[in-house]
């Protein structure tokens, strides 16, 4: 027989359960305290060579210095980022998977148009340094000089100019909104559809179409071959100050902002591991403000502006709301 | 035309950074190996080495990446010739005569032909590029959807030269292929045939589909044999015969020239890539050849024509990239990224501000192509040994590697599933004698046909007279119709001459009143 009383035995069991449950609970606390102890995956839901891929690779050395761990770029392209987004949501919320992506327009677009099995709110923004806007442009040798001329011509005959645009995009919504504001029936326009910004830009620069509506940033290498007519932004855009604002054309237009690209995590991580979220945002802030990083990325036409999680989240949600409002124009 | 002082500076850059030449051979070997593995594309090989190049200086990095690109341009033809499975879509047309040649025991010669055709035309393409990079860039931007549609139709004409027992099944198979090519979201944003599977929104990935279709029929056909080549004595690998094949390529300067021009022009058009150039070059060579009936049964001209448009197409693609900053295909998109990662933005600005650098890159590509002549001979000498291995070892290895390759593209199981489904489809098609190449051509061209036709319709507002506002399209259609007409005319003449000859022979036989001897000896007499 042993000397254990029943009470002692109970205490022992209860204690060991307590210790065991403490051990089970420990790792997440430990993880938060020691984070990061191993390399962190950066999920880029695009193929190598795109803006987000270049941004992640160019920024990685500066971010690695702040995080104290190497970053591994994981390209998961396909289905308008839906594959990469789903992949990110399936990873454990431990801070070892972060996204570098065009949060807008792709997350809202996959939700609104492709019935993606997640919500806009399932993703939380850390920082969205790159902001792109729809640019209406013509080939540099086109007779059209201003956006007002385009409106005038189309008011007289909606079929007089061909218009190049990517369907199911913010550019398309902005094009329709502008022409509706000018009382031009969009269904009578000669719209030419392109399955990507690149082909739409080539068609604009090569005068295949009379006017192109497409994200402006991608035009930068071709800037000598085009003439900007109107950019759909509130204020002068720092990377293209020559582009006249849509407000200056005399039209009163509501518009959807273009791409918002940068660093994103799952909302699950933000809620369950607030320390990790804070740590990541702190590291990003320091890296974004590192003068060496700013200089290096500027040479590659990549953005480093620090907006922070709150402002980025606000801009992203506002953009998503606008897209939901005008989604019928994008279909 | 060429800017002499910039050219001089370019030579300076070339020799000042002679150390970077050391990256040529490793780059070529990586490119050759990756592209010779069915299922791994040039784009993927480049995507894998891109992060490596980040840690190099600019010029060595570009030399390394373009060497991979140059090597990959040829590697795809090795499995195409030896096993009838193209390593990359751009060597699809090489299978038609290349594999037939190896069946006859001429695999050494066929590989030699492919290497020299690919490399010499590649060099020729870069010479053209050096002279014409600026005007070419302007022309490329002016190529609109109607011209592209005409080019796609031209590619579809290849179907006429594929030959099948039943015309109706050939057409049906091609239509099926085009239909498969249009799966996914089209350019106007409509989704078709995705069965609710997100992966299919981007369309059926052509590489696993092509490999599945071709490999299934092919591997099942080979499974019954002991070796890829039946005849015992034919299974030799001889450097002498490879070199004889290399040398023999030079006997067809016309084929080489036509192929390179087709390759450069089509390769330069953004978004088309070299997978269509080889189809058109093959079809054109076959149509205009006097011995067109022997194409598909191991005519060396078929191999040379197909390969001549591949490497030259890369030259064209490179021109568009350097001059406009527009990628012609996946591989050049990665090159652009590599440039940008080194703070150099390709485009009109680059040519103006850094012409010597652009020339140096083009010149270095010529050097790479020349080095490839030697590295390639060694590579095919090693690779050709596959004919000595029993098929029971080769087939499972090829299947496993191809499956892994398609998995590796995205790391998604979608690639292997596509491969498997299309393998079943390929088996069914060959079982019921539907020509598989017609389906592949349809898959490769289907999307382009639809997209460009739709855009032409949108731009013109449905007015057919729009054709006459596009002199380029009229010219392409004109050349195409003239070429078809001339072929039909010469075929008819040939047939008539043959018929007349036969009639004369029969008359003579009747006059002589002798019992008709066997026909072969009658022709001899």
C-alpha cells in the first residue's frame, strides 16, 4: 500500500493536469515572446517578376535586418490571387507567413466576382506603400490632346473612339463612371477588352485603341510613347506629376482607387497574436524609414512610403466598399 | 541602323567584364537540362535562377540569365527527337520529323540538325536585332489584333500538313483543341468551362496538357517495345554522325533563312512567344518544299525548319523587351524583373541612355549561341544514350519526372491532375485514331484566335471593311493566300504531269501488246 491519501492523489493529478495544460498553452506564449525563431515565408500570390515579387525581394534585405530572421519568398500565382490568398489563410496564425500582394483590387475582386471562400475582412493590412491610379492616356502621336476633347467627341458620337480597358477592373469602373458623369451611354461605346494591364498599355502606346484606361504606374517605362489625359486620383501623384487630375477635366466624378500594394497578414494572426502583429508592423516601419532602403527601392521604381496599419487598413476597406458599391460596373 | 560608337563601347563593356563570361557555360547547361525535362518550361528555369542572380553584379547576372534562356531554347528538342515528347511547347513541331528520323536510326543526325538550325538561326536573329532594334520596336507596337489574328490563322494552316487518315476526325480534333484552349476567363471577362474550379480561371495550362496528350499515346506505343529504336544496329551514339548532322544543316540555307525571319518577327510580337513560330515555319517549309510528301516521315528539312524559328524567336522577344520594356513571353518577363532588380528599367529610355549596354547584351547573346554549338554537341552526345536504355526503365522515369515537373511549376497539384486527365484523353484519342497533334495545335492557338478575333471585332465595331484599314493584316492574309494558291497550283501541275506520264506509259504498253509487266519495272524501263 502507498502512503498517499485520496486528497493527495487528487492534488497530484490536478497539479500534473495543470502543468500539462500549462505546457500545451506555453508554445503560443513562447512563440510570441521569442518570435521569430526561424525563417519567415513571404507569400506572393503572383509569378516571379511582377511588382509584388520585385517589391518583396528588393525590400527583403532591409526587413530581414529588423526581423533578425531570413525571409523566404514563396510565389503562389493563379486565379487572380485567389490561390495564394487561400494558401495564406490555411497557414497557422504563428507569424511565419506574411503576404506581399496587391490587396486592392484583388482581395475584394476575388470575393465579389469569383465567390472566393473568404471575406475582405479576413486580411489585415500592415502597410500598403504602393498606390496606383487609373490613367486615361493616348498614344503620343494621337491628335487628341485633352480629356475634354475625348468627352466632346464621344458626346457627339459614342462610337467615334475605340477604348481599351481591362474588364472586371477598377479601371473599367472608373471609365464607366466618368462617361456616365458626362452623360455618355457606356453601352454605345466601342470598348476593346484586354486581359491584363500590360496588353492594354501596349495597345494604347501603339495606337491600336484611341484611348486606354489602365493603371498608370505600369506606363512609366513607356512614358515617352504616351500622352496622359487624366489620372483618377484626388491629389497630384508623386510618381507622375505631369498627369492631369480627373477633377481638372471639369467632370464631377466619383472613382475607385487603383491598386494598393504592400504587406498583409491574416486577421486571425492580428487577433490571436497581437504582439506578433505589433512586432511585424514595428519592423516594417523601421525598414520603410531606412534611408538605404528608400534609396535602393526608388531606383527600381518601388514604393516605401510608411502609412502604418491603421491608415492602410482604412484605405483598403474604403477601397473595398467603393468596389462593392460599383461592382455591377465591373461585371 | 547600327550606331558605330555605341558598338565600339559595347565591345569595351564585353571585354572589361570578361569575368562574367564564366557564367555562360553553367547558364547554358542549366537551360539545356531544364528544358530537356518534359514539363519544365523555359520560364520556370528562369524563375528558379532569378533569385540567384540577385547576388551578382548586373552584367554577370544578365549574362547568366540570358545563357539559361539561350540553352533552354535548344534543350526542348532533345526529348522531342528521341521520344516524341517536346520538352517545351516551342519544340512541338520538331517532333513531327525529328522522332521519325530517330525511328529510322537517324537520331544522331536529327539532333545535330536541330542544334545547328537552332543555334545558327539564333545568331542570325541577334544580328538582325543589332541592326534593327529601334525600327523593330516601333513596328511591334503597331501590330494590332487583326494582324495577330491573321498570324494565328496562319498557324492553324499547319493542320493541313499534319496529315491524318480521316479529314473529318482531324478537323474535329482541332476544333476540340481550340475549344479546350478557350476554357477560363476570356479577354472580355466571361468565364467558360471552368466547372467551378478556380485554377481553370486562367485556362488549361498548356504544358501539362500537351505532355499528357503526347506522352500518353507515345508511351503506350513504346511500352510494347524493348527499346525506343527497334533495330539493334541503329542504337549507336556517334559523335561523328552528330557532327555530320550539324554540318548537313548548312545544306539548307533557304530553310534556315525563312525560319529565322518567321521566328524573329513572330517572337517580337508581345504575348505570342516562340511556341507559334515553329508551327508556322514548319508548315511554310513543308508547303513550299518539292518533297513535301516525305515531311512527317523523317525529312531533315522538317527538323531544321521547326528549330530555325525557336532560337531566332528568342532574339525577337529580346528586342521587344529591350526596346519597349514589354515581355514577349514568360521568360522575358523574368529578364525584365532581373533588369529592374539591378535598377535598370528596360524600355525606350534604356536604348537612348545606355545603347552600349544594350549592344553588349545582344553581342553576348551571340557569344552564348556560339558556345552553345560546342556545349550542345556534348549535351546531345550524353542525352542520346537514352536510346540504349530499355524502355521499361525509360518510360517510368519520364513519367515520374514529367509529373514532378508539372507539379513544380506552381507547387499545386493542379499540374499533375491536368497531366493525368489529358493522358487519359490522349489515350482515348489515339485509340480512336483522332490525330493528337491537331488537338495540341488547337490548345496552343485557341486562346489567341479567340482573343484577337474578339478584339478586332470590338475595335472595328463589327465592320468587316476594317480589314482594309490595316495594310499589315491585308499583307499577311495576301502572303498566306498566295502561298496556298501557289502550292495548290504546283501540286496540280505535278499531279497532271504524273497522270500524263502514267497515261503515256499505259498507251505504250498497249501498243506494244505485251502482257503488262509489274509496274515498278515498267517505270524503270
